[in-house]
């Protein structure tokens, strides 16, 4: 997938789709594994969306990193005392992350 993402090719995309089908339609004889493979195969369009849009990242590390500061702050502080406090915290942390991504000073 990483190689295809760097150099997209319709013929290779078709080969990747066929390989996906071969892997996830396989019958292993183990009920739990067969159910898992079938569930993943049902999500084929979602899992292979990168073949239509190569700019989509192959991982969610960026999204997970975006919420990490909120989770860490919440755990350290023990949460907020009001709904307004939670909203204020979430808004400020969101602005801080956005400023960092855009290279803008949060302080200014």
C-alpha cells in the first residue's frame, strides 16, 4: 500500500483489490477467524479508500495524537467541575493543536 501510495497505478490498484478479496474471503475453518475475515471484507470500500484517494494517510496516528493532549490533561486534572469548564478546555486545546500544525504562535 505504501509503494502504491507513492506511485498510484490503476492496474496495481486492481491487483491490490483482488489480493484483498483472496485474503479476506478465505475460509480457515476457525469460526472466530472466519467471522473476523468476513467483517473486514464487508468494510473493503472503507479499508481500500486510499486506492481512490492516495492523499489519505494509511494510519490514524495524526488523529490519535490530536486527542492525546486532551486525554492527558483530563487524567492529570481529574476532569473538570462543570460543562463550561470542559468546553473551555477542549476549545483551547483544539486551538493550541491547530496553531501548532499551522506554525502559528498560540500565545500571539
